[in-house]
């Protein structure tokens, strides 16, 4: 199935992306096939490309703003964008409050004197 036929099956936003960025997506797919034959890793900053059936089974390293995150493409990802699988924000892990950060920490400090 080529990209034009695939566009008729996808949702409106992905269909619009496939039609407007046809050349960019074709260039990326040809680069994937070339690197896959040579056994090279595929690294990309293109987060706005929808996953198409030609990508299934490949591992693509998608840039998240700091590093490249390896993503294994599966059938359930078809129609989603590559950027959805490489999160740009980390989960916040707060540590303990420092000395003087709360009133209770001041009371503990003064009690030790």
C-alpha cells in the first residue's frame, strides 16, 4: 500500500500530514530502507512523521531534545506520530526539603543548640 492509499484510511490529521509532507516522508522512508539494509542505526529529529506500515519491525532512535530514544515500531503504532513515543519531559522526582526550607526544620535546628 503506497502513501496515497494509506492516507485515505487514516484519520484527518494524519491524512493531511501525509498529503502535505509527501516528499519529506518518502525521503525518510528511503533513508530507513537504505540504513536497514546496511545494518546502521536510524536516528532522526523528525517527530512529526506518522508511523506507516513500511516502518513495522524497525528500531528508530527518535530525538527527545537531549538524547535519542530507541523505539521499536509495532503494528499498534500505525497512524501515531513518532514524537508520541519519545517523551520530552521527565517525571519529577522531588527530594527531601533542605535545612531552613520549612518552619519545622528551623525548630529542629534550634533545639540542637
